[in-house]
C-alpha cells in the first residue's frame, strides 16, 4: 500500500526501512521464481495476443482504479478501493509476466 496515502502511516514495524527493504526483496525473489517456472510452460499465440491487448486496456482501467482509490482515502480514509486496485493490478502483473515468459505454441 506504499503508493496509497503512505504519508499517513507514522508508526509500527511496517514503517521501518529495513522491514520495507526485506519485503521488497522477498517480493522480487517470488516474482523471479514465478518467471523461471513460466519459462517452461507453453501458451498459444492467440492467447498471448489476447493478454497483450487486455494489458493495454488494463492500463486505462488500473489508472482509473488507482485514482478512485486515492480519492476514497483522502475523502474518508476508506482503503477498500485502494486495496482492490492494488490486488487487481498485482494479479495482472503475474498474468502478463506469464504471457511474456511462456513459449509460444506453433
């Protein structure tokens, strides 16, 4: 939730720079493991093309979700929109990475 209202969080272990660095390192490690697993998979050219097109459309949708999430935080402190935007975009990152890393079936 670092991009949504991070200036509002002021205490606890999650603000510690070493904890944040460790979380980022673990996330990068998980992503690299996922990508190396996806290299051995196969996906059809049509499915890859569909995912790439949806990624382009998703750029607009995720930006709108981020904007709505930020406005909900600033209006009343409601983090549900921001959480939804973050979860949806992270899920799509893994779908897009899978499509990029897989081999194309002939």
